[in-house]
């Protein structure tokens, strides 16, 4: 409410071309004025395409789509249709267990035993039980290199023993990059 107090009269400015363009656009967008000065339309001849669209509109209509339906042509029940019906019954959430019958026992194969052991290893409780002793491996130069890299990746150790940097001169390219970074700023 207070933002209008002591507002003053302001300085009138002439209508700039941009302001005129915006006002014209507002007139065109206006829901009241868009029909003024409409004039008469040019009739278009009824083409086969227009007739096709009209027929499609009648078919799409929620009232007219059943009018003049006529009788359908019965199709014979094929083995494929029977297969699909059986599959639909199997997919049904109610019927999928009806008439289940007896299962065929499968022998326990070495592959099945391996999978069961892997499942036990994946268990969040059992994966450390019966751990046993490990096989020591010699410390190779490759392992030492990996350990050093891990230390570099550590969030605590990556700044230790940093040393001194080498200053680089500020080139026009670096200034351009800095300006671009400022443009990317969310502010």
C-alpha cells in the first residue's frame, strides 16, 4: 500500500516504436478486440480431403460412432487365439495358481550349488561368516602405485605436502574464460 505514496507525476515520454509495437500486439491478443474489423471470409470449395476429415470427425464423435454399425463378420477361433486366451488366464492375478498340478523335480546340479553359495555370499548377514585366512600377495610396484593413487584420492590427504605452485601470467584467453565463468554464475 505504501509503495504508491509520494509517487509524484513522473515524466511523460513519447511512444517509442517498441512501445507502439507492444500496444498493437496487445490489441491483437485482446479477447474483445480480436473479432473487430474481421471482414468476410473467402469460401473454400469442399474437396475430397475436407469430406474425409468430416467423416473422421463423425467417427470420432462420442455420440455418432455407433450409428450405422451393421453386423460384424465372425472370425473362427484359431489355435493362436486359444493360446492368447490361455496366456491371459495365466497372467490374471486371480487365476494364475488354479490347476497348478504337480511339479517336476529338478536334480541339484553343481551350477545350482554354486548359485546358492553366491546367494549366501550376497547376504548382508552371512557374507563375513567362515571367512578363513587369505592368501598373501607380494607388494608389487603396481600395488604401490595404486596405493599412492588412493592416497591422492583421499579427501583428507590430497592437500598434504602440496608444495608451491608455479604462477602463470594472466593472458587474454584466461581473462576471457573468467568473464565466461561470471556469465555462468547463477546471479
